[in-house]
C-alpha cells in the first residue's frame, strides 16, 4: 500500500509526536486522573444553592398565603380545545429564519406547541437544508433562564407603558434641546427594521445611525467598489472551481456563508459515484479548518500576504506575458521586484505547481482572500481573478446586498467625540453590545456612560445594559415576525413559532412604539412585513395570483425568490493598481485576531452547548487562548497554559498559551468573543477579552505587528478533548496507521490501484455461526473526503438527544457527554502538519464486545442490528465502556443538569427544550449513540400506518440531516437500493479495527488527497 499506510506516523499532539512516555501512560489508563473521583454519594451535595433559594422562595410564599382564603383549584388538567393542526405526540414544522447575517432558512420542529429542534429548510435556495452549529444550538437560547423578562429603569422593574412614555419623553427632550440621538446597531439586513428606522428619523431629524460589526468587511466592499465601481459583491461558485486558492480566507469555518461554502466545496470531493475533485491551496498564518482540508498548505505570516500575491502575479506574468499587458508601467516594475526568493518557508516546487495549475485552469479557478484583509490585498485578489478570466465563477444573481453600510472607523471615533462633548443626549442600543465590542475605540465606555439617557434592547444582560438607564427585553427570533434581504435573489421571511415566553417585545415593536408614542403590539409588525414584501417581491415578480395567496405560500415556504436579470460585471479599473505599495514584511511578533468558530463575536457565548463543543482544530473547549508555533514556544520558553502578557503600545492583555502545530513562527493567534462581564451564568469567567487590541490605525486592524510578549509566571488551565477516549496503543507503535484507523492515499494512487485500501487486510473468521438479519439492518457510512471536521453534526446530536452540558471542570477530567466526537490526527512535521479528521460514534457492532460483559443485560442487540441501551437496567458498572475498543460510551457521573453552574440548567424553562422522544438521562447510567432510534421508530410507524415498507433512504439521523458536506449516509444495508449499501461495498470503504472481528456497522470511505505525489 501507499506510504500513508506503511510509513506515515500519525499523532494527535506534540507529546505524542516526540514519544513522550506520559502519552502512553494516559492511553493505557481508561480514564484520565480524577475522572472517577468525587462521584461517591457521600461526596455529593444533597441540594444546590439554586434549589435552596427556590425552596426558600416557595416556603415564603406558603407562609404568606397560609392565613388567606385561597382555595385549591385542584390538579393541572390537559387542555380540551387544542388547535386543529396540533395533535399530541405528532411533530409540526414551521419555516422561518433566525438572523439576517446569513439569510439562511430554517425549519423548526415543535411538539405540543413548543420548539424543540431547528434544522435547515431543504427548499431554501441559499443553505438548502443545512445550518451551522450556532443555529442548531440556538434553540437553547429560547429557554435560557438568563433571558431578561421585564423592562427596567435604573435597575428597577417598570411597566411597559411607563417605559415607552419615559423613553419617548427623552427623545422629545433631546429634540427640544437640539441634541442628537445616536442609534447603534449591528448590520441591519431587514427591510422592515430599516423602514422603521427611516420613519423614526423622519419624526426625529436629530437621529444619527451607527452600525458596526466586531469583524466587519468594510475593506472588502471598498476594494470591490474601487476595482469595479459597484456596491453589490457577487457570491462565488466554489462547486465549479477546479482550483481554489485561499489566502487567509477560512471559508469553511468563518468567512462568508459557511454552510453554503461547505456544501459547494464538498460536492467536488466525490469518489464513491465518480472521481470528481477540486484542488485546494491555502496560504495562512494559523492552522484553520480550511487549511486543515487543503491539498497544499503554505504557512505564511499574515504581514507577508501582499508579498505573496505580488510574487504570484510575477510568476503568472513571467509564464504568460499577455496577462500583464494592461498593467500600468509602475505596477509592472513593482511586481518584477517580487521574485520567489523573497518568500521564506515556502516550498518552491509547490509554488510553481500552484502557478501552473492556475494557468492551466483559466476560467475554472478562483482566488479568495481574508474578508478582513487590507484593501490592497483585496484589490490584488480581484486582479488575479480578472487576468485569469475567472469571471464566470462569480455569481451576480446571488450577490450580497449591502442594505445598510457599516460605519467606518472615523465615524465611530466621531461618535465618541460627540458623546464626550455632550452633543448626544440619548443613545438607543438596538440589540448590540457596543461597550464590549467597541472597547478598541479609546474611551468608548466612559463616553457612553456620560450620556443622559441610555436605552438598551437585549435578550440578555451584557456590558452595555450594565451602563444603561433603560433596559428593554426583546423577543427571541422564534417569537418574532420579520424579514431579511441578504442575497439579491432571495427574500427570507421570519414568523413566530411560539408566543413570547416572557414579558418581552420585538425590537421592531419598540421602534413602532416610539413612532406612535404609545406601547404597540407585536401583531402590528406583521402588516409592515407584508407591506415591504409586497413592494420588494410581489410587485417585482409580477405574480398573477392574489397577494394573499402569494404571501401565504411564501410564508409557508419561509422565503420567496425574486426574479432579477443577471447583472454583468463592470470592467476592472487598472488605474487603481498605481496606488499599490511594495509588499514589506513586518518584523518582530504579530498578534492575529480571529472570530470564534461557534460563538462568533460573543452573541452566542451564553450557550453551554456551543461552549462545550471542542474547537475543530485545537479541540480546546470553554476557553480562548494564544496559539503559537512549537518554534516560537521554544524561543520564548513557553508551554501550554503559561499566561503571557501581550503589549501593543499602551494596550496590554493577559492570555494563556497553546502550542498549536501549523502556526507560523512569531505569530500569536487569538479568537475573540470571550472574557465577558455582566453576562449570564454560562459565560461567566470564561476566556479572555482582547477586543481592545484591534487597531483602527492600521490597514489590517486585526493583524497587529510589533507587539511584545512576556511571561507572567502565572498559569491557566486549558481543557482539551483531543486525548480523551484515545484508542489503546500501548502495545503497538503508531496504532492509527497499523490498525487502519485512518486510511488515505492520493487520487493518482487510487487510479493506479483501486484496491490499495485493502491490500494489507487479513481474512477474518468466527468460531460461532453468524446471526442472520432477515429484515432491516441499519448501518451508516461516513465519507472522509467530504467530512471537513466542522462539528455541526455534534451540535445537532446534542439537541436531538438531550445531551447535557457538563462544564469545563468535568471536561477537564474526561467526562464530556457528547455521543459524537471528531477525532483529529496529525502527520508530517509540526511546522506544517497534514490533518486527518474522523467522526467517531458507537459502531453498533454485530459482535459488540460491550454486550458480553454487561452483568444486567442493559446493553443488548436488536433484531435490526442496533446496539441498544436500556437505561433503567443500567447499574453503572462501566464494564461496557472498558470493553469498547472505540471509546464511544459516556457515563453520567453526575446529574449534570443539576451539577453544572449551580444547577443552571435544572429548571422548568430549560426543560422545555428536551426532545420528548428521547429519555432525559440522570446520574449513574451509561449512554451512547443510538442511530437516532426515535427517528427509526417514527418512520416505521408511518410506514405501518400507510401499509408499506420503510423506504430505502427514508430515515435521516440528526447528524446526517445537519451535515452541510453530505458526508454521512444512513439506511438499511439489507436493502440493495439504499445509498448506504453502495458505500459499504465500495473499494474505498473500510471499517475501523475490523481485524478484531467486532463487525462494526459504520463504514468509512478512505480519504484521497488531490496531490501530484503519491506521498501523503
């Protein structure tokens, strides 16, 4: 077989790479030190502080009513007049949308009127049935006990009428005094919200709107306008690109509409039905998820990106002089000075291959750069695409609509000056958190606090509500009417799935109330949404049906497609190249700031499910950190968990270190969104805030050069799941290779030898007769070519199967409860490792070793091939976990809902998120993946009721449904028409640890890399 099987060494961390004996000791032991401590009954608190306070409140209430004439009204009884479309035990689905940032459409599953699961809307033309982890887990936000419930004035609860009247009085007072009113918000993509703001500006001409994003794309939009004199930025057809070059653009995790990007990218990683693959080159400073999936990766310091682009242009023009025929003379001279010798640590062979690939695939390649890179880098990227004639891969019919431009840095600085001078007497914070986000603007919090009237609309307490006079609690998106216009051809609608659970209103209702100078109702927003829909969609499309029919159909679908004419791209403005400066490298150390994979800019920070999903690359949970290369760590004598102080000018912050393979030398990479104050219980004391390090005085505000770093002598524990549940390899060196856990090769190798995956397999036999499955036999297949390791499947599984949040302390001792884990293996050099990912779940083995050792038969086998768990039989011996070679079983050492954050999730509100089709497990039982047995039973019940057999591909597990890469397939392996059967019989299909004859029912498709060499 290839080098990938015989010679490649796979490693999960640097200790393992250097054969540290501690690693082998950890793998010999089933659990980490401490995992079995502190769970004896005698050590457990009989009552938490939260429960104690609840009981005290109840006892006080009983005392207060003991002498009254209160009459017991009896037990609660079920409602007798249910809605016609609501049948107990039967799920209803509603199409809506959650936010205006992606414009994605969702389907919300409800049971007995309460939302319990959010999935992508399969009919939506943008996301096509898939959503990201944040949207999957956002169902928990609806039932979050930390949600605000009543309006407040000066920290005291007031009535809604008083709140509206008082705030309206503040606006009138500002107008009378000729003072300004500042309305601060994040990017607004809702036509209805925007129209209300415009009407409010007509009523109060002194209103000035400031919109911002912690990570904005202003430079991208400005560069496009300078290059092509247009404001609409086209989307990219990644699925049609043969060659993709990414320079700092993490399009598989953080940049653009990630769900759409993943779906398009992975659609070109097809090897089961046909060999159809693109090739991905990535140039980056940190090891990103996109870089982890690259065929060729170039580690390069962020400050050298412009130099790389100029060198690339030089390479292209050197091989085809006609490409630079329209370049200005000065620009030709500039790129001529950038030869390959100027690039350090870049493999020349691979660079030359990149140049050749781009030239050989003109019109079929695409270059994408970091959305937050400087304007010059953005312009150079447009130039490369222009000269390579890649315009056909730009889609203007699905362009991104710039409905409301963001405020630039000068406008935000002027806002602070206006606040300090007293020209602004009222601030309306429209569901954003500027005190936290805009801390990089000197004196913003102090200036904000000087304002006489500060009104904040929010679902949760935050840094801005802490300084506000008025706090207005607003609806969750699932309680709201709305619309979003993010893409030129799609108008997405939002409808309430449930009535407000607390005394809250929509932010649009608040704006309408200020217009009317009296409290309005959420129901008054619907006519406004319909009015905008009629103007922007119905009339444009020239529909022949009545408006009401058109509206109802669109609301049912959750969106409407707008008929538009394809817009031609303008000619490139070559004159803009005359202002491009030389690509100079920044010396010294660099701080690189990035958004977080799951909590973004912190808007999802109070969601325990998201905090606990391990980082896709580092596998760290519950924290951020400064990632550094092994060389930099050695240079500054740093090890994991060392706390360092990073200084840039007068700014200084502290943060722990994580030694991350693949990071460029002299670079410290930090993801923002952490270090919150005045926040919910979940995010309290989680991570470190480095927002103030953003530099407005740089053309790359998120890349700060010339920093200084010093050790503080302190340590801070980071917890990672990478080494948890590791397969025992104490007896075999490089077990991941030797036992074929990871099997991979190249496309070239596969074409030469299609059987290379199995060339070292050995015959497997049993001493007992095989059990025959005559009817259904459920199985799964996972295509490692399409899987990118995004962990969206983990988020979906958590919601579907009522997985508890255990907290950082429990993750630290290996007690995380996720039924799925995404294993990540490295191979090659720590400076630039190749990354292999593998989703690992219960394999539902036919010869399951867990079943033989259970003394109470709690784990057993079903007639249709499922490895089952009977929770009420389990007595917690954990023999099954000890005997599982895949380490996929989880034990409830605590009632984690009661144990985490002083019983934060043990309340009536959060209990509403639980899927009633899945048992809510408590302390003392073993649990693991069930292949979503509840979905199997539901499909079986429907088939019986309809007098038919379950269709071949009818059942979709939660992980399969959520996977944007379509990497997971599930079905009946006994049915020859099932898709899973095709995967199981494919030459690239293999089973992990199949040589120990446990007969797993999860098939993996070996990964093929699109590299020229057979060396992987």
